[in-house]
């Protein structure tokens, strides 16, 4: 089961992935109350997903609580979007806890990259295979970071999968997500994607 704390996307995507979802109010900011609520969830759930409180700020309570308990690992991952990530095992049952970034676009990408494969493994489902698609028009990608670009994928008249990127890839450009139905993975050593390049794609849950 999953507790989601940042909007309807996590709940909808988790259900589509086969999870039984437990939703609830936002997690409290006070460390003692946050810890108590986590303990309750760990006793009732098989997997916990939190969004926010994972960076290096004074009030990033997820990082503080899980880090102080010695059960959490927090890293800046070389990906865009979704740089701050955290993971830990909680309680006697060693319940996995994913702490995703609070930015909605970063949450979406992080769910597909980290949480979805775990849900599939826990549910006994095979890993989701990526498909290859051809880039219709190019774009730039941040150097040294793997980019999960939001794209619209369609089949052309010859049956090929064709990638049409969102015109803006910043994590704050949420409106353009309505045009996307997939993520395209741009390797970290590529900073310019060219027309006719081939990339791996993963279809977005709730968008197919």
C-alpha cells in the first residue's frame, strides 16, 4: 500500500500500477508527530511514498527524521528533473520509504523512475520494457545529467514511434504536461538531441 501526500497523481498512478492506495492528510511538520505518523503507516502499509521535505533545508522533515534514525539515504541524483531523492527502510518490517521531491513535475518523473519498478517487483510483474522512438525535432539537455524529457509519442504513417518534445522542459512548466504521454531518456553525456536520433521512451501512467 502507498500513502501519498502531494496531490492526486501519486494515488492515481499507484492504483494504475496495481497498488491498493491509502491516502491521508498532509504529514505534520513537527518531527515527533511526523515520526509517529510514519510509524503508523509502517505498521499498516507495504510501501510508503512521500513527496517533499527531502532537500537540505532546515525544515525538510523527511530527510531529518529518516536521516537521524539511520534508516534513510539522501542523495542528489544526476537527473533532470528530480535531483534530490531519498530512500529508507522503516520499522521492524523494514517497510520501504521513498521520499520524492516536492515539485509536481519532479514527483511525476521520480515515481516512474524509482517507485514504479519497485511496485512491479512487489506485485510479481515483469519489468516494463522501454521502447525506441525517433526524434521529430531536436532540443537541448543539461550537460552531465540524465534528462527525462516530457514528450508526445505517436506513430507515423510508416508505423514508427515518433517523439515530439514539449517546447519547454523546466520542472515549473506544468501546463505543458497536458501535451505529454511519455518520458524520453536522454543520456547524461548528450547535451544536444538531434532530429532523427533514437531514444528510449516510457509511457506515462494515467496518460495512455
